[in-house]
C-alpha cells in the first residue's frame, strides 16, 4: 500500500472495514500491507476509546445537581474518565494478544497487527453505543448494547475469515466462538458494567434529592 493510500486509510477509518467485507474490486486491498499497530492505536482505538469517557463526563457533570457533585467533584470525575480510557486501551491490546494465541488452536499463526485489527473492528459497535449513555433509560441502552454485540460477533466472524484467512468452516466457527467468549469477559466488564454502574449512580442521586 502506498504512503498516500495509507494516509487516506487513516483519515477515513471506515475504510478499515473493507478488510472484513471485501468485494471483488478490492482484491488488491486484501493483499496490501495493513495499517501498523501504532497507527491503529493512535488513529482508531484511541479516538473511539474517548467516546465512553466523554459521554460519561457529560452525563454526570451536566445532568446531576451540585449536591451530588460535592461527593464527586469535576477533578475526580476527570480522573475516573482517564482510568476508563487507560482500561479500554489495555483490554483491547490484551484481547488482541489473546486472540493471536487462540488462533493457534486451529493451526493459524496471525501477526499481532492482524489480531489487533480484528479486535479493533469488532469492538467498534460497542464503542459507538456509548453515545446512547446520554439517553437516561437503562432498558433502551440494554437493547442497543444487545444489537451492538450481535454486530460485533458478525465482525469477529468476518475478521477470522478474511483477516486471518481461515476458510474451513469448523475452524472458522470454533475460533470465532473462542474469541467471542473470551472477549465477552473483558469488554463486558467495561461496557455493560459501566452501564449498570451509571444506573446505580442515578439511583443514588435520586436518593440524595429526597433527603
């Protein structure tokens, strides 16, 4: 891939999805060099990881009264957001490493870059659903997350098939299931767990107002 093509890829991250939804005219794309680890982390993972942090800050800082924020002032909220950002980056990197090693059970040895690309694309729907945290409805957010999880599973399947180059159906399904089950442990704690925590914060705020 030329330097100009790489710049276009980074300026338009949507093009990364071409790797998991290839069309006939994109045969050259699949055989071309993929974005590097640093490029994926800086231009894709980091910006999307900021979305949950920003939505959390906006939701808590602007929608709760000062009485509640006497116990959680803005500077502490910024620290919590920074911790959430670091935790997301760490989980993505760790899950890419785990995915790379899980592939060996089907006699495939992908590079860390391919594993990171797969996990980055599969996590994208979950990052984007954090935008709906601004909607004060737990049931609505659970529904949105359910849809996002289904899309993420489909992206894992497509990634295993096209990024890892696995075509044998048994190996394809086995590795997809292993990745999804393992990833669910990590991302479930961050995304679904944060949703439940925010609901608990709302209940606490409601209790404070009654006092």
